[in-house]
């Protein structure tokens, strides 16, 4: 398969601490790639380097063959790479639909004059965005919640709302940082189905997740980080049975 996003010898240091050390990773087109590992393994630091929030100390990040290592977070997003965060970013006093529309700025095609004047083209664009936002909400099972205040949603629904906000920008790759953290078992199953549907619709997905059973049930590829280094990478069955993984990650989770 063709590599969509790659890192080569990616390293990140904070003072004397190595958050990442020589990480070489390939996320393939049309894959659902899980990145797992113990707390402090460097997973979120890796996502931050991939999306322009951190600049690596050394190494490179490329997307579709183009070097994006020093690109800003906004520049990376404009290429079609969208992400969610461990801590949900919600505008609680805005409706669910308005929260999703907040992620549509990269999809919108309007200049300042058309917004001020309210040209027919601008109004048509606004209608299209509202329709697409509703489609995104219905896709994640929140169509009936569109007019509710986001702050009134249960935690698991807020997680799905974040997915809808990522989808409205028509991404090529979605990076999900612990999408199932803190949700009930029922919501975890629903999130798993939604993530699977995203992948089935031709969008590549990379996710950080501590729920090993969820990962093994939906991922096409798994990479394991420990102390900032890759200790295993491959298909879920092979990774799950890797002795280094059992020692470093799965063994700890069973204590």
C-alpha cells in the first residue's frame, strides 16, 4: 500500500528529556492505524509533531511525499489532516451544529466582501455548509442533537461531536487522541462503530488509544511506543503477541 504520512528518525527533546527517539513510522492510505503504549510513551508528543503543534528536534514528517516538518498547525490542517484532542474542545454555549460549523473554516470559500455584503454565492455557500454539518452530525449519530447546547451533551456525545467537527473539513487523514477515554462501555461501542464507518468511507485514521480490545477490534495496523521509541509495528495479531509489547504495555495493563 502507498504511504500517506511518514516520519523518518523523528526525535523530540524537552531539555534533557527525550519525548521521542528516532521514530520512523508509515501510515498507509486507507488504513486505520492505532498507536498504543504506556502513559508517557510519547504518543501525544508524536501527534503534536505530525500536526504542527510541536517542531521536532530532528527528523522529518512527510505527507503524500511532501515535507511538512516545519509547517504550522494551520498549514498542516489545510492539507487535509485533522485531529481531535485528549481534552475535548467544546464551545458550551453554542449549539452542537454551531460547534461543528466552527470546524468548517478550511472548507468555506468566501472572501471578506462577500461576507459583509451577503452575496448570493456566500448565502449558497452557507447553506451548503449547514447541510454538510448536518450530514456530519447524522453520520456520528447526533442529528437529533443539532439544536441543543453543546455544554448539555453527555461526555460521550461530545466526543462524537468532535468527530463530526473533524469530518466537516473533508479530511484525508483524521488523528484521534484517545477518543474512547472516559466514556461508558455503551458509548465506547458506538465510538468504535463511528470510527469504523469513517475508515470505511475512505478516510485514513490514526488513533491513540489505551483500550487494547477496541484497538485490536478495529485497527488494520498497530504501532507500539515505549519511552519514546517504537518497540513493535505491524498487524494487530502480530503486535499483540510480541513479547516486548506484552512486557512494556499489555503486561502493565493487566496488573
